[in-house]
C-alpha cells in the first residue's frame, strides 16, 4: 500500500506518518513520486495502515495488491509483457547457445569433391514455404498474405482477448492451439 501525502508536507509530517506506522507495527519507506512525498508500506499485511488515512498529512491510499488485483487480475502490460519477454529472451539465448555448441556438419571430414549442401529454409519461413508448395504456382501471394495476417492477429491478441473468466478464454485457447498445430504440421510434416 502507498500512502500519498500532501504536496506541502514537510519532513516532520513524513516522520509523523512513519511513527504512526511504527505504532501499528508496520514498516514503510519514505519516497518522492512526481514531486509529492509518499510512504510505501512494506509490511506483509497492510490493512492496518488504512487507519492512517485520518491523519492530516495523508491525502490518499493506493492499494498495490489485495482484492483489486484478485478481482481484476494483472494487466497484460507491463506485468505479463515483461514476464513473457524475459522468458522469450531466455529461450532465444538457450537456442543460440545450443546452435553454437552443435553446428550442422560437426565432426565430418571435409570432402572437396562433395557439392555444398542445399540451403534449407529457416524455421520461421518453413511453414509458409510448405503452404506455397501446396498452392498452384500463381497463388503464392495467398500464402504470404495468410502468414502476415496471422502475424498481425498474434500481435493484436492482447487487444482481442479482453475476457475475464477462464470459460470465456477457452475458444481463444483452442483456436491458438489449432493454429500452432497447423504450423507445426506444415513446418515439420514434410508436406511438399
């Protein structure tokens, strides 16, 4: 919980609020946010700090956890965005590390008479290339258009999925898993 103090609150007023916290058995840190003094309550249970709203120095209480977070859930940005971005960076770093440790052709002798191997498509282009091979020769643009439409849909998914309950999220999950399964079949199924 954060206690927002008056704009003109001096150091003595901040100390009175910290002393009031200590009387309640709570701990807090005095900070400045946007030019106004605030006190961040750092104790485990912050409910007793509501009694300090009666002090002249305290203008507002801002809950940082509790029923509001349980009721509304955490917002996609920044909470989930930062969490999943960090996880994605970890996975990319792991893939780069593994690619450096196990390059293709490692351990084979060099044969100057052997032709160079054919360059394969990158993993992220392979599903689209497999879809291009399934279409008639003049319709390759449809596969690329479908690919970019899918990319735009994935980027807009946080704005499309604004549901609050798990039951309402089930259709979005099913569609996402179906698209992922289709891309895996196209990429690694060998459909040429």
